[in-house]
């Protein structure tokens, strides 16, 4: 009996040693990484530039009575501008993003101003504008947002110096002024990932915007004395712009990776 117990003990010891050896030989397998997660909620700033077209429906009126002296005619022009702004977005329902923003534009978008009765012409320049609005977008991909926007817009138009049709100074001008209006637009914003190089927080957006400003009647004034010439110009303004901006998002940290 004693010999049988010794034999069983030896077999158990050998089996335990083999099991321990097998456990030590198993390779270590690292747990899988968490899938990348993109979060659009947070503050951002941006800056860029672009070009624009300006259109204006103009009519000459009698300064004293306001009586129309000509039919309404459309004049146009073009130019460039720079822009800076900031905003805040909220991501909801997985693929939807809503936000608020404000921005300013500065540059030189010119449109023609004419008085055919006096045979004079000049340029009116949109020197700067400002806007505040909302936007709503849908995520085409986790790092690509397609959106529409709209809201309030204000603008400052510079003074106009009139010239004769022969190109000589006409001795008359229009003063600069501010106007209020509204805008609608849309665009695409995407994370910068060029040739596989990650740029956490940096985005690029391209946006179209159409802004409409209320009509205003301005008296044509004589240079030096600022006395009225007798004619006034009533005009509105419609401006279309396309811009590309570099965006930085403060909350964008890139893919979230699980830690073990």
C-alpha cells in the first residue's frame, strides 16, 4: 500500500509540473484597441479668405420730392476679402451637428454706381462686414461635416467719388454708410489628414454665402461744400462670397484609445 501511495504522489507531481510549464509557454495577447471616436462638440476659431461678387439694384430719384427719375437698373462688381471668426458646436443623435458662430470680413468688393442723368459713374466698395448666425450639419464621415447656415449680417460701404464718362473727376460724391441684412449659405468642413499625416484639432472649411442688405437712399453731394446736387441714388446690395478657412477645434483630441 505504501508503494502505491508513493507512485500516485510521483505521478501527480509530474502532471503538475507539466501543467505549469504549459501555462508559462502561452504567449501574451494584448487586448484590442478601442475604435476611434470623433467628437464635434466644443469651441473653435478660424481664419481665411476668398472672393466675392456684388450686385445692386439702383434708381435715380429727385432729392427734394423722392420722385423716381429713372427705371431700376442692376449694377455689379467683384473683389476679394479676408475673414476671421469663432463658434461653438454640439454633436447630437450621432451624425448631426448644430452650432452658433460669429465672424468678420474685411477687404475690397466693389460695385458700380451710376447716374445716367448727369453722366457720372463711380465705385462703391464693401469694406467690411460682420455676421452672427446658426448652422446645422450632417456628418458625411466621422471627420467630414456638410452644413447649411444663416443669420444676421451687417456691412459698411465706403464713400464713392464720381467720375465723368471721359474719366475726369466729376466734383461729386456719396458718403459711406452702414446697412443691416441677413445671409444664407453652406459648406463642407473636414479634418486635415494629408498623405496619412494626422493633424489633431486642425480642419479646413470651404463655404458659400449669400448676403442681402436693405435699400438706402443717398444724396449725391458736391465736393468741398457737401451741398446736394439735386439727385439721389436709391440702391440695395446683394453679395455672394466663397471662402476657404483654416479651423482649429480646441476639444478635438483625435482617436480615443483604451488603456490597460
